[in-house]
């Protein structure tokens, strides 16, 4: 058989592809999801070429960045990240490898954006780096998603710790007052004929104190559970803080009598705030309960109501054990590990102060604390006064 010569047919489109290369390159640069560049290896990263993606990523058209016409690319890099970018590029250039990094830039509107960059140096005949060629894309959306995922993970860890704390409180802090009520009532039931009326009254007062402690703890547990599920509702109305304070003091009279603690109340005038009655009662009740718990017997608790910079300042001060300085910053947090029994060995969940801070903030107020070990503590709550109260 005769060998037949194979005839090669060239597609006219392929034959003329070279003629369309500039158009093809322009289309590629236009459709890139970012910006391609060539810049000098200098202090400003002086841009010699930038694709159209410059406007999308930086907010500046390429013409304003090229040759540092309006702004240099170095000036666009977030100040805290400039040293990192320089170090990454320098190390890659010295090793003659590609560089790859993520960092922040400030766009033309002053907004922070995260970018991913990959590139390499171009060297001259003497192996001296003269240009950098690379590609930069916007990864702000991904970085924000990563931060949100980190936040969710952190919240899950905190929620798990909160759950553990909750069950620990149920197991320990509910047990003490319940046991006191049961044991005292059983003892009285079995021996009531052996005691005088005064002795009986003393036992009844002890049961009442334990019952009040249990009631307060249950209220705090329920309120705290609501704060964890964002079910706390705030129904504001004009309220007299003076009246609320007096109601709370009356509520604690049996406990105050038991520890022989005197209440000193200073009121400049009647103070009206726009507040939620339940939250305000809880704030003052928990501050009072905390002060009584840590007050030394035969001491006093001072309550001051005063106006300060168009706000009500409610101060509750005790003369008690105080709080060590190293625990002050965490006293309002669920992970606070400072546990100190009261001066009469009273237990406590620590939820009261968490609720106070949470409720004060729900009411648009502020709380501060000062304390000195073995000298006592002062809690200051600041709430906005109504116009009618300030004008008096």
C-alpha cells in the first residue's frame, strides 16, 4: 500500500489567534475576580500595572494608584499590617519563592477590607528583584463569616459553662435553706412542748430567714433563666425609688433583726425614674441581700439616694468582709470563682449580682463597685431621672 501523506487542516480561528491576543488579555483582566498587578519592589509598592478590579477592591480607579498618582498601595494597607506584608514579601524574595498572605486595607470610603494576595518577584540578569507580579482578591465576606463562626463557638463554650454553673447552683445553694427549713420544722414538731414562747419565736424566725433566702434564690434563678433566653421584658413607668427602697427594707426586717444590723437611709428628696417595677425591685433587693449577707453583726448598712449629673445615684454600702481587689473585675460575671460565705455562714449563688448588672443595663443605667477587704463594699447604681424629678 502506498503511504498517503496526511494533510493538516488549520482552523482559521486558531491561525489568527495571535492577532486577537490583546483583546483576549483585556477580556481576561476585565473578568478577573480581583486585581492583577505589577509593581516596583520599593517602599511604596509603586504600581506599574493594575487591572480593572482595582476599583472593586480599593474603591480607587487604577489611574489613581498607578505611579502613586493619588495614593500609593502601601498607604492603602492597614497600618498595623504593613510590617507583616513587608516581612512576607521580603522573605519570599530572598528565598526566590512565591509569597501568599492575608491582610487588611482601607478603601476609598475608609472601610476596612480583608484581601488575599499571591505573587512572586521578577529578577534581572544580576538576580536583583525589580518587579513584583501578583494577584489580589477581596476575602472580606469570608473573614467576617470566620469571625461569626468563632463568636458562635465562643458563645457555645460560654453557654455550656453557664449550664454547668446553673446545675451546680441548683445542687448546692438550694439544698442549704431547704435542709434548714426541714430540720428546724421537724425539730419543733417533735419537741414543741419543751420550749418557751421566746425560744419558739427564735426557731420560727430562723425558719423564716431560711424561707426568705430560698424565695430570693428561686426568684433569682427564674429571672436569670429568662435573661439567658432573652425573655426579659421591660415595661417602664414612673416609679418612686424611695418607695421601692422602703418596701425592700421592710421585706428584710426579720433578717436585719437576726444579725442586729441597722439601716441608715439618706434621702435628699423623692426621686422618680422611668423604670420597670419588677426589675427595680430585683436590683434593690439583691443589693440589700448581698449587703446583709456580708455585713458583720451589730453593724450598719447605709443607703443613699442623691442626684448626680441629672441621674439618680443609689448607693448601698455595708461594713463587712469586702472583696479582694483581684476579684473585683469579675464579680458581675458568670465565671466569677470568688465564693465567700456570709458572716453568719450564709451560702450564696452569686446570681444576684449578675442579675443586678443585667437589669441595670436593661434599664439604660450603670453600676459601679468599690470595695476594701475587711472594711466593706459600696455598690452605686445610676439611673436617668425624669424631668419632673430634676426640676424639683
